[in-house]
């Protein structure tokens, strides 16, 4: 239960720590030319360049084709899908989408996801930041113990806790409730959030907070009005990390949230897939699949830089 | 920051202790199996002639229906009747194809619904539910007067064998199978007519027919390759035909060497021959039930092991002029122990009322309504399948599949077999015998000998496993 | 002031700690306890049975099959995923046409590649699993076999998930597909922060780009690789969603895709054997710990060599 299992993740000072600036590197830095170096034969460079582009393009296609296939399939008729999975549709069947949204309740599942993730995200960020701040900036007995208690949660398989967790929730009357699921999401997001934000708060200068305290501000006020705004970049990174993790969570709701009408998007999609097995409604299934993908796709495209930074930051810290 | 205080500060220690103590206390109080989490049951209503089960007239009723081959409209229609009888009751209805994923956790949590149609690929293990004492005994409902005729008990209006099927060991009736299903070799009458074939009564004739069909580019058989536990629908009755009922009883009773019986071996080898000689539609092992049925109605294969729900399930994709029919399995030769016509017919759509449901009497009352003439007829008309109530077909024009089921039942007479493996030991029947053995053999990846050995081992393991409750034919 | 500070500390820690203790720590601890009982999970009665659950595991063929599959995943997944991740990251960072004066150069559009590669990582594993379930579909509608037919390979129509020899590899392919992008971005970030003079020095020594990879890039990235190894290991040891949603059965033909996490779920939520299920969970925990230990040890040795 200590750091020894996870070693470098929480504890060690990896070599890269010094190499990676805290703000995380911009993506295209590499393209900028730097100091003149020794000339090499031009042909090696060219061969390598063609070679690497070829591989990169192949993987790029491997990643995009299944997704494009799903989007295309969601706009075809059932018989078109079965006849030829790669042929373009004769006309775009947008009503597959509306059917999935309404008949297959994707709209409801979407709202449930919004409610649950909205609540848990705010809760995770607030509670995680509070705990991390205290752990990072105050000395008290048990500080280390509490820190390791939190981060040990990162390396345990959730599935092990699942059965007892189910009954803990049951006994507290939290099964199949939004707030129950929110609390659980918060609980399981805390280890990483605390781990990440603790190291983030440690990197912030202490002088501003000390000045605020000297001015007579309470610790609480200092935290909310001085420290939180300063920690914004870190909060955004870990916030995106948590958003994606919670939005995409499948295992926990599958067991803890089976109530009628309360299911979240990934559950709804799996249910839709099972129903498809009996109805043969391929187009409706793919429409649902695409609808479930769109929100994350939108978030990703808008915030792609932060998303990449947020998701990988934990591993680099 | 924080370095200016005394490490031995008393307050500090107290705080630390408090920090540890607070979660520890919550920890103890929220210990998992602390209580049963039982929802309270609704109060009993007043027993009258119209309400023999003393249903609480204003209590809510929650029904979950498996949304598969039969859809869920028939149940909704019955719920309307329930609401007419008890206008103050609020009925909540839901339909799903994922019964186990959705409902098993609710059993664990002690808040199951009042009536469940526990069916489909994802049904809950009935043996476990009974073994772990999770179900209500349905006897009060069976002994209540029928909704159509107050002088008759419900149990006397049912088809023969239905009540027994709901029993495990002992007198309690845990399950009411609402649909009456005819399992067997479903075939395309359309194809037989077109090519002047007759349904083969022996396996040799079957092989000849398949060879002929192969020449014409038609596959003899297909089956639900992803759910190979459809294969026993025609294999088990064939085993009974060849070796007698005792063969199936021995299998159900998990007797040692039950699968090494010559009749069992003969049937498994016969089916392997279909695969070995290439009489099975190409790609079948990758098909699910819907896809295999679609191939079959498209005329790509002649025979398919299935049950009578297929007619309704395949409705959407069945060509208008397609004539489907069911037959008893072919036999081997004249030394067979049972006559041609021996068929597997038993209940389908197992309805259960959970013991810890809030309103179990309401669940039973809805079942009583469903077993009435009006609901039964509605079911027959809507989904072309029989119900467990004896009747409901008078004056209804039956579609071809249902007509043929009716005929097959009449032809079978007394020779109806009813293997129980699939309700007693779901895991054994489906994932072990079905997927891991028969499916592998029919896909050509295993020889019959190996398949039999493997199944016998699975059966022996189940017999030995004391965490699985055992049942026996008596 | 001192007093206020402690009130503040307690006030800020109480709620997060309470939630964490109740919903995370306590279930873990209880799981270990219940693995020694015959608890069904359906009622509150249970009795202490000692090591019986563990004993039963030893004779349970499916358990061994699941464990074997998990170990295979544990071995192959990190190797392939991290290998591809390093390869692509290296291509992105040094595979470019050399521009005036630069020692090494990233390929054009490396930012775009990274955006595309990373995309699967943001998709829910449930979405990915459903998508691939249909892509693997061996019949008409399936994308993979459709593609093979389109390029004239009508005779090559594997059953994919329906074939016990292929099924687990199909599962792995999907998990690799999801995760490679993450490591490309991660390793890229690491690589771009390696000071240029390192490369210059190496190139002056006459090393080509590939030897620089092994002599400079990899050793400097080693800690990140090690972290990635653990991340992938944890993913490999879970794989619940992919198996449950995507594979036939679920659990695959002939248990070919059965994994511990899914078997645990079946035992407790289908078979009413919660005690037995938690014993499986503990077995999974032990495998996790052994794995983490091995990675740590290997990591240490590698670093010493450097």
C-alpha cells in the first residue's frame, strides 16, 4: 500500500522531470530550426523522411478509418450496410440519427451523463484541490500517510472493490441514484487529482499566499481567492483528465446504476447494441454510436492541446 | 509555511487521531453485508372473489419484460387489463434485452421488480436464483381460480407439463413458463417443395438430401454460430429418439458417463458429419441467431435448429411467400427407442416473482391475468406462438410456423421430451456444452470424441462443484 | 492562529478523506475479508470458510484460463503499444526533412498526426468496443471482412472474434488501437525536451539517427517508458469492458477471451458467489503487485546500465 509498488509514478524524480517544462511543451516546437549543425548526407534524410511519412500515414488511416466507417454507416440503410460495408450511401439517412436520439433514448442517456459528470467533476475538482492544497502546503502529523493513502488508490484494480462497494452503496441507499454515482466517481477520481494537484501546488510560489495571510486573510479565503486562480493551468489539465475519465466510465455505472431511466451514455450504447441483436437495426445502432461520440469529439477538437497535455501530464510529472 | 509550530503539539495529535477516527467510524457502519437492504413489502389487500390473491389495490407494480423474439407488447396489453381491475395501481413497465446486467444487481441489492420475464441470451441463472432462495412459490396463483372460469383453478387450465417445469426439487413452483415452445429442426418448406425433397426421417436420408442440396449450391444446415447452444434444440430430442428418455434424464442428473452413452455419441457424430462433409452454410460459426435465421429465410440453407419464437423474431426479414415449418428430428434407424415425431416441447419465457419484491402478489395477479383466455389469444395473434394456457387458438388463422408447431405437437402425442439442463445449469448448458464444446466441434475445430470427453468433464465438474445447487429428475 | 490553521486543515481534508475512505478504501479492505467467506452476495448470512475459496480456484480450469489470458495481455500489450508509441514518436520528432542547419527535424504536420493519433484515447472504451464488435463481424456488414473482399481477398474471411485462436488477439488489437496515441504524445513531449546538443554531440561522433535513438533518446526517456509500462499493465489487467461488450459469449468461444475481471463479475453478479468472486479479485491484486514489482526491478537495472 505504499509507493514502492508504483515507484516512479508518484515518488521518484524521473529524469524527464527536469527536461519537461512545467507548462508542458508546445506541440510543434520541434519544427523550429535551431543552431547550425554538422551536415549529413541529404539522401539519408530523404529516405528516412519518406519512410516515416509512410508509416505515420498508415497508422493515421488505421485510427481514422474505423471512425469514418462508423459515421458513414450511420447514414446508410440497413440493406446498404449488409450489402457492402464500404460503399457510400445513395442518400444520407439523417433520420437514423433522430431515431437513435429519440426511440433509443440516447437523448435521455446524454442528459443523465451530463448531470452525473457535471456533479462529479465539480466535486472532484473542489475536494481534490482542497485536499491537495493542504497536503502540499501544510505540515501536520499524518501528512505523508494521507498522501500515500490517496495515491495508493491509483494502482488498485477497481474491479476488486466492486462487490463490496455495491453493498456499501446499497446500505447507504445510494444505488441507482445520481448523487450516489457522483460520490463514487469523486472517490475514484481523487487519487490522481490529489496526486497531480499536490505536485502542482508545490510548484507555485509561496510569497503571494504569505502576503495574503499577512494582510489578514483567512486560510480559506487565501485558498479560494489567491491559490485557486494561480493553479488554473493545473486545474484545467486535471479537469479535462477527469471529465474524459468520468464521461467514459463504464464499469462503475454498469454495476451501481441499473435503475430504469438513470443510465449514462456508455451503458445506453451497450444496451442499444444488445437490442440491435434482436432487431437487426444496424443503422440505428451506428447512429447511436456516432451520437455518443460527438460530445467527446467536440471537446477534444476544441481543447485538443489541453487534452493531450492534461492526459499525459500525470505520467510525466 | 508551517515550519513554525511545535511538533509535539497536543492539538495536532488530537486532530490527527480525529482524522483517522472519522473515516474509521464510517467504515464500520457501512460494512457491506450489514443488513439485507430489504425493501418493505406492501400491505395485503382484501381478498374477494375478484381478487383471490388479496392484491393491494393501490400498490405499485413493477414489471420487466425480456424484449426479444416476442417483443413486449403482449405484456403491456395485459398490464392494461391489470389497471382496469385495479385502477388505483401504478404499473411501471420496462423492457430490456440485458436482463442479467440490469436485474442481477437488483437482486443483490434486495430490490428486485415484482414480475420478470427472465429470458434471452442474458437470462439470470434460474438454478442459482432458486438455490439461493430468491424466488416466490407461485402455488397460490396456480390454486387461485382462473380469470375466465371461477370454478377452475389456474393450474387446471394449463398445458400438460407446464407446472412440473416450474418445479426444481420439491413441490414449490418457482417459474411459470408463459410461452409454449416447440424446439426442433426448423426447415424451409419452400425449398423442399421447390426441389421436390421430402423431410428426411432418417439421418442417412438427411445426408443424401444435403449432398443433393450441396450440388445445387444450397447449404443443408445453418445455426446460430455465436450462440451454439441452439444446437441442442434438435440434438437433445434426437438423443431421446435414438436412446430413449433415460438418456436425457441421465444428462440432466449429471450422471457420470451420461455423455458416453452410445445414443449421445451417435447423435454427436451424426452432427459432426454435417460439418465434416461441408453441409453447413459457410461462415455459420460467425453468425448470431438473427443472422443465421435471415440466411435461412433467404433460402441459403434448409435446416436450422431453433424454437417456435423464430417465426415472430424473423418476421421483419422473412419474405412474404416463405413457408417455415418445424419437424421432429430425424432418427438413425429402426432400432431407435422412440418413434419418429419425438419432439422437445416445453415452456419458454420463464416468468418469475422475486421473493424480495415489494408487491409479489401483484406480480402473481398479472400472471393470472396473462393466463386468461383474452391475453392468451392476444399473444397467439401478436407473436405467432402458443401460450402455456391450453387454448387460445380457436378461431384464429395460424401462420405457417405456428400451424406446423401445432401439427408437430399433435403428431408427437405422448412423445414429448423436456430436457432441463438449460434451466437447471445455465452456465453448463450455454457457455460450456454450447460454446466451448458443440460450437467448437461444429466449427470443425474439434473431433466428436474430444467434444464428448470435454462435455463429460464439464458435467462432472458441475456435479462436483458444491457451490452449485443440484437438481434431479424424480 | 495555530488553532485556526488546524481547523482549516481538518475542514479541508475531512470531506475528501471521508468520501475516499467510504467508497474506495473500505471496499478494498472488505474485499479481502470476504474472500475468506462463503458469502453469496444475495443475503447477509455468511460464514468464515478459511482458504476454501482459494482452494477452489486452484482446481478451476476457467480461472487458470483467465489468468493465462491476463498474463498474455500483460506481456504483449505494453510491449506492442509502447513499442509503436516510441517508434511513431521518434518518426515524428526526427523523421523530418532536414531543414537548413538543423541537426534533426520533426516531420511536417507532426501536430496534426498527434491530434489524430490521440483521438481514440478520448473515446469511451464502451464506444470503442461496440464499434469494433461490428467491425470484426465476419458476415456481410462487417468492416474488416468487407475490406478484405473489396481488395479481392474473398477467400480470406476469418471469423475474428468467433475463432478461439484469434479472439484474444482481436481484443489486444483494439486495446493497442486505443492506447498508442497516448504514448506517441507522451513520448513526443519527452523527446522534444531532450536538449538538442545531445543529438549534435552524437551526430558529430558519426552516429546515425537510429543509433541516436538507442544511445540517447531511449535512455533519457526510460522513466517515462517505465511509467507507461505500468499504465498499460493496469489496463491489460482490467480489460473488462472490451471483453464484456465485444467478445462472443461474452468471454469468447471456448473461454478464449475470459479474463479475471470479467470472471469476477460473472461469479458475483450471475452465480451468486460474492465470496468466491472477491477471492478472484485478490488473486488479481496479487498479480498486479507482482507485475509492478517486476517492472520496478527491471527499471532499476536498466538505469544502472545507462
